[in-house]
C-alpha cells in the first residue's frame, strides 16, 4: 500500500470511530441513558479545558489504552486462550476500565472493533486512529452542546 493510500486508510478508520461515537451519542440521548445510569463521569471528563481534552482524550488516552489493552493484555491472553476469547476478555476489561454503565455498554463493542482492526491491519495505528476519532467526536459534540466551542 502506498503512503497516500495508507493515510487515506487511517483517515477512514478515524472517521469510522467518529461516526460510531456520534451514533452511540444519539442512541444514548434518545434512550435517555444518562437518566437511567447517572454517574457524573461526563462532568469530570469534560471539566478540563478544551485544549487539554483534545490532547488527553483525543491522543494520549487512545494511544495508552490501545497499547495496554490491544497490545499487552491481548498478547498475554493469547498465550492461554483462543484469539476470539482473548478479544472478548480484553474488550470486557476495556469496557470495565471506563467505569460507568453508559461507557461500558459502548466500550465493549468498540473494544471488539479495535481488536479486529489491530488484527486485520497488524498495527496498533488502526485502533488508535479509530479510538481517537471516537473520543474527539465526543469532545467536540460536548464542547458544542455546552457552548465552550
């Protein structure tokens, strides 16, 4: 794959993450999940300045979380379990790591997608791009809704 096609590929994966995040946000809003599962996590996450949110949630945490879950934990589990079971366990751990029911419901299937992307493309760049797209979409929507954009 040429360099330009590779960049287009990663941009597509980034946009996939953004679209899935926006879709989950719409579903969550339509189902009033924040009323069913109130937790206050969003207020804490979005209480830091927008530039810090972009850096932390858009780049730092996707890289660290994908390194820990998709690379390290999955590799350890693969020594004992099948790829499929390792992906399920890793995705469940990733979901639980997020610590609140709304994000757990969203993070498990996203974790499965991230693992698929890593296995398919044989690089950590793909799940990091998808994760970054998802997080940045959430940050931008929250900033727009709260008027801090």
